[in-house]
């Protein structure tokens, strides 16, 4: 589904390389997690996949279902079925959640939105993520708490129905109850949409208590240093990221 080949990315209008010859393959229906310390390039990867304006691809390719994404705009990438739940969701004054979701759904699907079905789906989704329905008519994320913003991101993916979900530190700032609600909704979505893939970007393994990955990647200095299963995340939690350069994969998976 997603192939990242020899990707090097820098901050635009500078010589600062963030990702250096980065490689990652995510198959249909797979759950991957990338963990690593601050500043290692995790969020840069997510934003590069979505063609963020602050970053420039120096070399390599990003392929989604064998189509090259390098030169596509952010909205064009989103229309292919890729959804990024952001670390710090943006507040948009004057655009309500209902207006945004209805417009976005029409753009992504390419079809006229059935208003009755849309209202039915959105009301159910608000109940699922435990948000008040009055937020439908409020400006996007305006005055929302950190937890409400993250739940609002999950609500959006439930409506837009992406093929690849990228969670960029969705767990940061969430209390235990909110994290559980967020993960329950993601798991429910994946169960209903078995071909959808998930990429989780995080510092901490606590989210993996709820979202079980097929592969765990440890990233440092702009590249993946080690790949394993869930036990690799437990190893890092116990020994820290500095230990990764000191062991081989068989040690980490014990």
C-alpha cells in the first residue's frame, strides 16, 4: 500500500536534512508503529507523506498503491485516501465542523453528499467519540480542550473513511479515559474496514496497550535503526532509546 523508498527530506529553504535515505513499506491492513526520541524525524515523515509546505523532498519516492505522491498537493494526497491525525490540530475560526466535514467528504468521495445519511453518520460518530453534538456548529477546534481536539480528529476519519491512517502522537495530552475512547474507535474502524492500514507515530508505548501493531520500528537520526514486534516496544520502554545502538534485533525481542 505505502512504499517509502530511499527518502531524503530537508526543511525548505535550508540545508537541514531531517530524513536521510529513509525506507518503509506498509502493506494492506497492516498496523505499524514508529517510535523514537524528539527531533528524530517522525513528524517530518508524516508531513512529507501529506506534502507539507515546510518540507522538500531531496531524493527518493513516496508511493501509495504504486502511484507516486512526490509532486501532489496535500488535498490531492488526501483524495487518494490518506488521513493524518495531527499532533496539534489547527483551530479554524469561522468554519464549523459540520461545514468542514460535509465539504471534505464531497471532495474526497467525488460525489454529492446525501444530507440525510451525512447527518445520521455524524450524529452517531459524535456519540461514539463522546463529544457533545453542539460542537458540530462550533468553529473547528476553537475553544476545544486537547482531548476534544484529538477526538475530533478521530471523528473526521470515521466520516472520511481513509485507506491509510497516520496518527502523529495522537496519545500526547490524552488522559487514560480519552485515550481509551480514541483507541476503541480506531480499532472499531479497522475491524469494519479490514483493508485499511495504520501508521502510529509516538514516543511512548502506552497507546500500544490498545492498538496492537504488526511491526514496531525504532527511529533515530532520520532513519529506522531497528524493526521488531511488540516486544521491541517493551524493550525500549525498559532500556531507553540509547540502548538500540547497543543490541541486535534478537536481543531486543527476548
